[in-house]
C-alpha cells in the first residue's frame, strides 16, 4: 500500500508521501535512544506537565484534526471529533494517575523478614523505545492509548501508522513536539510494512505493541519472539451481542444498531454476531432491522450522516465477498446486502446489512466482518447462547442483555472474551483494562495493567 491520503468518499488521491530511507530511519532510532536516556530520569510531575499540555493542544485542534481523520479514512466527522475529545481525556487521566499506578509496592513485613531482608520493594522502571504498529480505524485513539501511558512511564515512542492515514500520523508527532516534549520522545516513521521487521530487530527498540489484523499480529509476534522482546497484541474481534428474554428489547435493539455501525462498522470491539433467544427473536429482529435500515448513508463530512464509506476499496471488496458467500450458501438478507443507491460507482460505500439463517459453512460465521454487516442467530436456551457466543476464533469483548442475575453470572463465568458488558455496549475507558484472548491477542492496554506492560518490574532487596 502506498503511503497516501485517498479520500474514501470519492476515491481521489489527495496527498502522497515518500517512505523514509534507511539513513532517515537510523537517525530516528538514534534520536529515540538519546531521548530515552533523559526522559527516563524525569519526574512524574514533569511528564504530567507535558502530557497535560499535549491534551490541551489536542482539544484546541479538535475540529481540524477531525476533518483530517474523516478525509483519510471516512468516519463520520461527528465521531471523529468525539474520538479526539476521548484522546484528550485519556491523556489527562494518565497525567493525573500514572504516579500512583506506578508507585513502589512493599511486600508484607512477614515476607520481607522471611526473605532475610531488612527492606524490600517492587519498582516499575521504563524499558526504552517502544514501537507501535497502529491501524487506520481509530487513527488517534489507537495511538494515544499506547502513547499516553508509555510516555508517563518514562518510555519513548516510535509510531508506524497505517499507510492510508499519513497526515494523522504526522499530526501526532507534531502534537507532542508542540507540547514541549524533547526531540526523539515521540516520532512517526513513514515506512511501509516491509520495513517494520528491521526496525523491530534493532536492539534499541525494546518492545512493541500492535493493533491490527491477525496476520500482522503473527508477523510482529514472530519477530519479537525471535528477538525476545515484549509485545502487546490487540487483533481482530467478532464480538457477540446476546439478548435473553428478560432484556429491555427496545433499548437492546437501539443499542445494538450503534454497537454494530460505530465507525462505519469498522471496529474490533463492534458487536458483530447478534445471538437472540428464540422467545424474543422475532421481536428483536424486527426492531434491529428497522433501526439498521433507517440509518443515513452519505458524505462523512455531513453532520447528519450516520454511515460513511469504508476506508479502502479493498475493504469493501472483502466485505462484499463475505456477504455474497453467505447469501450463496443460504443466508437471508433482512436489509442491505449491496452498495447503497447513489454510491454504486462513487466512493467505498456499503449499505447497513442484516443477515440471518447463518450456518457454520459460511465464511462470515468465523471471519470478522469489518463493515456495517450484522449476523443474526437464534438460540434455544442459555446453553446454546453461550456456545454460539464462544464459537469464534476471537475473544475480544462481549455484550449480554438480561435482567436475571443467574444468567449474568453464567455469562461472566463462561464467555471467552476480554470483557463482558452487561446491558450496554462495549466501550473503552482509560480506567479499565482492554484486550482479548484466543486470536484476539494478548496483553492489556489502558488502566494500571496497560501502563505496566512496558515496564521493567524490578525487585529491590536490602540485606539485613
């Protein structure tokens, strides 16, 4: 993929960029190593001051950077503004909480004595330059949720962003520079995917984090394993949205629409598989399908647009192939299933779609649909609902709708996912850990768990 801004609403190439050559990459790696030597010794107060300043600048830039994001990857501009605001909030949160999250831990006095020490503690120290390989779908948020904790821990960041959001990538480097961070503390590497391995193998890069596809995660994990470097991976998701008979159907169906089509349906944590108890299946399906069909598809810069284009032409092709395969194998289309009227030739649009009568033979049963396409399943009872929810190679998050405490307990115990959201849709917040299991990856972002992922957890022992 060339490093370029291609407006997905029109298909027009707006800007192209040359990839960094080997000499330029070397300069940036050297700058990162140099910056780390100094940044690691700064106080939490100084780090917080810089991060607060960056967050304030981002708030000031919110409308401008939102338009850039929308132009590069197609999300509705009102959602782009919300993304920028969320990033600033998370930056302030980490600036305010990092010191307590990384405070020294003291074992129980009895354990210290039993070890033969006069004093002992656990200290969190930074690792060094961290390489972040990030996707286009949340081009600010995915980066900030790594960068804010990493910088507050005393690490420095190297960003390899997706090649279709270069303006957003360069904005992020400039944001931290304008906030007063020293040269080398946060840098954007305009490189293609083929150059990532050499950067990752460089001994100055001490760890890596990736949000993206399963193949990309396997590649980064393989190289990192060979180099014995820490990684955090957040990969695909095919999250279940389970509706039981006691649920508030009106609220569940309304939330289900938002949960499926947020970010034009291009979100790892979007609900994708809607598993509904047979007693309320027809009622839910009617409400949900009506809500999906009523969404406004159009120019993502228009404030009234609910669904913009998919980010790339290939992304739409991949989605069409999943839907076509399902229909050819017997799936029923309740709404959508095609390019929307008026957008068959212009832009990378796809209509909000609901499919039912899904069987295991269909690709969409196991593959992630990255776009506004929902699959609707009927479950005979609680056991079947749990089994269907877990019948996926992914395990990022999950949503369950029930008023029965016993059912909640069962879902929390048995769902194979990194999160269980009860009577609400999956969302991320800096105070709560985020990540998955199975092929959705490993490690956690956000919260204290996230900031400690890229720390040297050091035992300090003093003899008697």
